């Protein structure tokens, strides 16, 4: 009996163990069927948490790649990368900014050239600056002593001569036309006399001297003094003649001619008008068509001894018909 009871007890325990194991197995089967989706759900949640919690380098790499794409669209991406990597390029843009700031004063310098229209009036003055000596001198008829008492023909002659002194004409050898920008001494005399209806006027100063000598209008002057009696017959409108103003082979050797104006009211000095290459007015040199002082030339002793050519006044002549 005892053996049967023992067997029945063992079988009962075996059954209990089998039932327990089947129960556990069913639990395991159920847990296995239920756990995968839970595990999957947990893995997705963990991945989402990891994505938002820890900034993985991959999104930043994508942003950098987008930046590089933008930089690649720009013409010069590589220098910007180098400048962004090294601190020195940060200073280089400042240098570029300085370079960009430097052109800004250049337009500010461009307005000064805008007064180029103001250069056009200065251009009219530049010929005067280009000349040697001082600008041409002129006088009004009222500045000449006793001008109102001159004969009408003489007044007209001298007015036309003084008008030429206001044109800023230069001394131009071989010219007898103010349209050329200048005239020489005999060209000035020729133009003024012809303009005032004087006939038979030669072009050359030497020929003008011969013309008046033959007409009996010439007054020789041998003295070198301004107050010599030889000037007693000198009148406004007379022609004045010199020799030796420059070296030339002529017979007679007359080299210079001018027109006598009279005496200046302000100074009382004798004045003349014409074209010269260096005579003086108020003791200052003028070059061109101008008013000049009429003084007797003073040759230095050394020049006479060396035999050098020096100017000498030879006389004056009355113009026929005046």
C-alpha cells in the first residue's frame, strides 16, 4: 500500500509540475506574442528620444552641406572656407572693407575736375601766363594828355591802334593780321594805316622808312637825350624808327617801327603803341601788341666796345594825309 501511495504521490507531483510547466509555457508563448510590438514600440520611442535628445552630427552635416551648396553657388566658396577656418581672413575682410572705403574718396576727388568749365576761362589766361613778361598793356584815350585836341583823323588812327592792345595779341614775326593771334612791328603799322585809309603803305619797316623819307616827312634824331630839341616836331600819330633791334642784312638797316601816342596824363611820360618782342611799359617787359614807354635806348659801354648789335633810335616821320 505504501508503494502505491508513493506512486500516486509521485504521479500527482508530476502532474502538478506538468501543469505548472504547461502554464509557464503558455505564459511564455503569450509573452512572446505580445512582447515584439512592445519592444518595437520601445525601440522607435528610444530612437525618437535619441534623435531629439542628442544632436547627432548627421543633421549638422546636412546643414553644412546645404551651406556648402550655397557657397558653391557663390563665385568664390573656397576663400570663404579658408577665411572661416583661420582667424586671419577675419582681418582680411576688414582690409577689403578698407579698400572698398578707399574708392569712396575718389569720387569725392572727381568733383574738383568738375570745375573744368572754370578751366576754360583760365585757359584764356594761360596764353598770358605762357608769355614772357607781364600781360599786354592798354590805355584809354582819356588817359592820354590832350587827346581831345587831336585831329579827328589822328584820334581815329590811335583809337584803332589802342583797340588792338585789348585783344591779347602776341608778337608774331611775319604777320600783319590780328587774326593770326599776333603781329610783328611793321605788320602792326601796316594794318593800322591800311585800316584808316592810308594809301601806299609798304609792309616792311625799312620800306616804310624809305617811303616817308621820299615823301619828305622824316625827322632824324642824332641825340640820345629824351629832351633834345630834335623832338620839337614830334606829334601824336607819327611813326618811330629804330635800327639794330636785331641782326639783319638790310639797306637801310631799319629794324623796328611804332606809332607815337603822346604823353600819359598820369605820369607825363611819352608812350607809344605797336608790337614788340620785349620792350617795356612802366619799366616792365611786355611781349606782343601793347602800349610801351618811348625812351631813348641807352647802350652799355661794354656792348659798344665788343661791337655787339644794340638798338638805336634814328628818327620819326609824319604820316601823309594826317
